[in-house]
C-alpha cells in the first residue's frame, strides 16, 4: 500500500512514542507526523530567539537552551516534557551548539 505522506521522522523523535521493548509507536502515523512537524517548526522558530538571547544577555549557550526549554513548559502546555526536550536538542543541533545531555531539573522552573 502506498502511503501519501512519506515525510521522514527521525529515530530520536520516534523514540518519544515507543514503549520499552516495542517497535511500533503509540501514535498513529498521521498523529506522529503532526507532532513531529509541530516540534520541528518550533525548533526552527526558536533559532533566532535563542541566538539573540545568548548574544544580548551574554549568557552561555546552555543557559539560552534552558531558557527556551523552560518557556516551552509554561502553561498552556502545547507539548509534552519529552517533546520539549527534543525541541531543545534539535535547536542546539540547528545552531551547532552542544546538545544538552539531560533535561534540567523542573523544580527550578
């Protein structure tokens, strides 16, 4: 069967929707594609914001990424915590910055 939407979804994003030991995502392909495209768009949109913050505020790249991550978690939340961290990692990749190893502690928000 030919699937009209042949958009590529990176393994790192797909992993957000795989339960341990499973190979099939918990979302349908159309829903997974929508979530991926939303998160990818958000990362693209945040590139200018993050680089401007880093330069204007004189903060580190990691601090700029953390600020973006915390902003993504503010109510009303439009994405899961895992998706927001994926967005920040993708943002770092787009800016050629080091990718943070783990999410920052949420209790400091």
